[in-house]
């Protein structure tokens, strides 16, 4: 099984976020182990299928931006 890591800044309502949800609903999860890494949440987080791992990278974002 191949692994895929998808990194996205947030899951607020937006075009890239909606496209990501569509992709996640269509991709064959028997072939791919998918993880979505998010720097901040959003209202679309509950739209991610339950068998896909979600990682909160908010702490990494603050390190990268020196906040």
C-alpha cells in the first residue's frame, strides 16, 4: 500500500478545500494510506472521510512563521 501525505493550510470553505474533499471521496483507499496534515482547522474538517487520518500541524506552522 502506498502512502500519501496531503498538506493544506486550512479546511475553511474554499475552492482548494472543496476539491480536496472531492478527491478524498473518490481515491481508492484500498490502494493508498492517506493522511491529511492541516495547519489550522475549519468547517470542512468533518467532511473528510472517517477512514482518512488527520494530523494537526498547528505547532509546526508557528515554528515556521516564528510566532
